[in-house]
């Protein structure tokens, strides 16, 4: 396969661990997992499904904190090495455009994306049903809410890290009011981060056993010279409940509703104790990826069993080779996703 390069900035201090000699998959786990364990701060029983980015000379993160009363909120954290995290004991306080308090009733599964000079947090919340919440910040001290992009019911929203064709792009998964037993990934666009339209279908569940119930976008898409590398979760059903695995696909660079390639096989599935055992067993849920354009290294952050945070590694070349070698397409995926 042709050489694949990450389009972006170098990240010299990206966390990294070489691939073990006995690993035959394109993604391998950090030997020190989980990097965030139970009860990391007072009042929070579990942290998982969280997102991180480089910031100043270190790293910043937004974390799903499941409070001891069962209500999830988003917490801020910082780190020098992106492995050992200092998480604030108080949840993030959101305001409206006048600076007045404007808190969701709950918030979970955040993503964090930098576009130009602003940072955007995207999460799932209640807005008369499961819906997408958004906020912006430039300094991680004040966080201004943006109007909800869509009506309920919707989840798993992820922004692209730059405009495409002069428009912001947002992946999401329309759903229902419950623990959705279905779901495809769609893409929408906006000129101003307020009004969203031109909704297109990207891809749906497949006949592959690990993603035959539903799928959802994970980390912000990674720009490469061959297209957008998308990490996502795929879900299957068993007699003991859902199983969440991690998959990968490559989307067209200029029209990301077109799927260039999609791996037939998962890239990570629950196999370790901290992925198989926890509050919700058998979950690998990707939410963030750090990238180094110089080396092609990628560090993936994922939620483990709705209980803790795991870290895994790959390179853009190895992962894209894996996708292309096992690529399959569902009907219509290689075409623009509109009808």
C-alpha cells in the first residue's frame, strides 16, 4: 500500500510504547492500563469515555465522571505526560452567552476538538430526550454553551478538526429515547456552528458479528493524505448483553460521507479483565486519539467497561494497511450519502 502520512502538527511528547512481539493486531494496549482507575476524585465513583488534547506544554482532558449519586457530569483534567492525570474534583461549570450559569441536567461521553483557536466540547445530555450538547472555550477556565445542534434523539457527536469546503462537519448517530438497539453514523455541516443541515449517511451496522447491532463515531477524525481516518465503536448483542468493540474506516477527504475503505475486522475488542469486567461489562469505547505527524504514531484513549480509562497504540501506516487489506463495503457506502 502507498505510504500514509498524518496531516497535522508534530507531537514530540506523545505517549508511546513499542508493539509487543506477540501482538498480531494493528492496535496494542498500554502495559500500565488502566491509566485512570475507580474513584479518582471525591464524589466520583468512575471515570471513563473521555477525551484529551495537547495543550501548552502538556495535555488537557474532559472526562466523564460518574458521580456517587449516579448522575454523570464532565470533569476537567490535566497531565504532563498524557498518562498520569490530575482530575479536578469539581465538574465543569457551563455558562450561556451572557456569562450566566447554564448547566445541563447531566452530561456524558464528551469529545474534545480544537478548530482554529477554539476548543469545542461535545457531549450527550438530556434535552427532552437524548440529545447533543456543545460548548466552546479558549482557555479552559470559562466554558460557553452553544445551542444544541439537533433535536432529540441523537448521540455520539464528533466534530472534524477543521472545516471542509468552508463548513464545519459533525458526525452523529440518530437514536431513540432508550438504550438504542440500532444506529448509523451520519454527517452534517454548518457555516456558523449554530445551524446544521445537509445531512448525509456515512455508514451503518454491517453483517460482521462485532458491529451487527449499531455503530457510533469515536475519536475526532484524523486527517491523512489518503482520507480521514475514523475510529468508531461497533456493537453486537449476546445472551449476556451488548459487546462494544473498536473499528476503523477511511472516509473521502473532500466528501466524507463517502467511505473509501472499512475494516471487516475489529481493531480492539474486550479481552482483558478491565475491559470485560466492570459496571457495564465488555466495553471498548474510543473517544480520543493523539497523533504525531512526524512518526505517524497514534495514542488512542478508550473507556473500559464503563469503569475506567484505557490507552492503546498504533501507527497510521499499520492501521490503514489493516483497513485496506480487509476492506469491505456495504451497499451505497462509496457514494455520497444522500437520497
